[in-house]
């Protein structure tokens, strides 16, 4: 990469900064973050559907999956007070 000189807006002294011609690193980082977000959503949906298959309603299944993923501590629905209301297959 070549170094391009540009004028700093706040000063009259010229400063040197690297201006990348092709910001491939930024695109790579954006795709990596997007991939992690998609993986998180996929795992959350899989856990929610798995818990719903054990007999929990969808609100409870979503809340338990969110509590598991994010470390919230409490769930939604039947598990708002604690996880004791879940059946043995769900735990």
C-alpha cells in the first residue's frame, strides 16, 4: 500500500495516513460478524424447537433458549420463577 498525504481538517500541518485502495479486511470482518450472528440465530432456533418438542410451549422454549444462550438467569413463561417447572426431558 502506498502512503497518501492528506491534510488534517483540524490542523494546517499535513499528516500522513494510510488510505487503503481495497478495504478487503473490512469486508472480511463484516462477513465474519455476519456469520457469527447467523450461527447464533440458528443455534437459538434449534434449541427453541428442541425444547418445544419436549412439551414446553413456545414462549417457555424461547425464554429457556435465550436464558441458556445469553446467561440471563431466568426464562420466560413457565420458567419465569425458576427452571423447576420443566420436565426431565427438557433439562
